[in-house]
C-alpha cells in the first residue's frame, strides 16, 4: 500500500505570482530552477510600454492591475513585477501600491526595488552594469540607480531592444556570451557586477563570474527571486548562484 501521509500539495509553503512582459521566456525558467521545496511561482503577462510615462502611467498600471487580479484568483501569497526597465520608470509607490491593492494588500515587489534591496544587502554602492539594451535604455537605468545612491562606473549593452525581432533575441544570447559581456564592465572601483534584464540568461554565469572577478554578481532575476521569497516570508538560502542567494 502506498503511504501518502507525508505528501504535501504543490506550493504548500508559499505561492508567488510573477508578472512578465509578453516576450519573456527566461524569468519563468530561471525561477523554476531556483524554487525551494514547497514554493511555486505562477506567471502571467502584461504589455510592454515604450514610453510608460506618456499618460502618467495610467495604461501601464491598468494593465498591471488586470494581471494581478488574475494572480489573485490563484491565491498567491505575494506578487513580483518582473521587468527591469518598466519598474525603473514607474514610481515605486504607484506600482507596488497597484499590485497590493489588487491582491488583498499582500506583499509585492518589483525588479527595480529588488535590485536596490539586493545591492543594499551586499553593501554595494558602485557597480559595473551589463545589459542586452541600447545605449538610451542603459542611460535611463544608470540614472535610476544613481538617483538611488548606486554609482555606475561602467556599462555596456548589446543593442537588442530596438523592436520585437531584437527583443526576442535577448533570451537566446548564449551564457558564454553573457559571461564575457558582463566581465567587460568590471572595473577595480566596481564593488559588484549588475546584469540587468529579466529575459537574459544569467543563472549559469553568476557563480563563475564571482569566482573569476572576486566580487558579487547580481542579475535582475536573482534579485527579483530573492526579494519575492523574502516578501513571502521564505528565508531559504540557495547555493550555486551567487553570494546574494547563498548568504542573504
């Protein structure tokens, strides 16, 4: 006779909802690889916005509210907004407030806020930043970071976010290329390397980069994953994917 007395339902510890852009295929896969026992991640999509501020973020926040309302039906314990650029553009109080309001006041995090919290936890105030973006997007993200006390001492992009064809290539950049791209922004004055974009393959390069450079490496996805776990009350440490997940 099969003994199922100790078997647990899926997501018995926590269920976390995640909102990503329509083209994103990396975030979901990386979170699934990282998920601790008993924690599940449930994804939905929300439109990307080339200029989310054009109408004072009304269209963007309306779409976010709709996405969160679907996740709320899955009874998720927390929600994460998994897009670096849009979360750096939208005022944090409005984005987080929209997510909380549409999920019964439960915790919410964004990639932008998660990056700031991760760097603070690591004691980092200067970074080299690598992205798959064009220069204008990099400059926008540099401005956001510097407004929040993080100096960007070097940055480089791959120029891919110029249209859907390029955007869809971001998830297909091989880890070996991501490794060399991230390595190129290392400087002696950079306390850490920051790899931005939730649709960029980073999990396989973070630990090798930390070993090669001797400093922390944080990606949009590791920061978002870490912050969403902590917001949901999960304190597990995870080995093999960098100092942030291993020690904090």
